[in-house]
C-alpha cells in the first residue's frame, strides 16, 4: 500500500487495533468456555474420588488376606485396620504378626472420613470395609452413597 503522507499512516495504525467492545466480547467468550469446562471437571473429580475409595478398599482387602495368612484370623473390630500397619496391642495379640501389611499408614477415605471395618462382615463374609461417601453418613445417593467391599 502506498502512503501519501505521515498523517495518514498514523490514522491507519490507530484503526488497526481492537476496539474496547471487541475486547469485552472476547473476554466474555473465554470466561464462558472456562466456566463450562470447570463444571464438567467437577463431575470427573467426584468420579475419581469414588474410584480412589474402591481402589483403597481393594488394597485393604488384600492386606487383610495377608494378615489372615500370617495370623490365622482377621483383626478384631477393636484392633481395626490399624493392625495392618502396626502390631496390635489390643487382645488378641500374637507373635506371628509379620507386618506391616500396608506400604503406608491407613489413610482416610477421599472425603476425609475414616474407613469402617467390621469383622465378621455382612452377607456371611469374614469382614466388611466401608466408606460412607461424601456425607459421612450411612446410606445416601450419588456421591453420598456408601462404598463397600462386598458391593459393586
């Protein structure tokens, strides 16, 4: 393009930028897309917490089976899951304890609540492990539902 004077080049460069309104529209579009992605990500976080609780319960189950192999019985409810990490001091205590049976201390569930342990468990099983879900109460739907070692 041919410029006839210095004054016209100044006018062209001033008009070549974005207007304030165009900038606001772009910001609104970016914010809308970001918020919609954020809401979708929350669903995946909730699914990840459920998957983590199921995985931890499976790990506890394997550790409880190892404990059973060494001790000939599962920990009592009084001993709880901590018997997988450190030698129990609550009766019945045995010298056969070969733990720890976990790689680290027993964690809380993904919602910050303690896992529930019962021996014997429901359905005639030798034990039951339970996460009470997001609400920390028995029962519930969705994220508040219980996650158990004997139910899918």
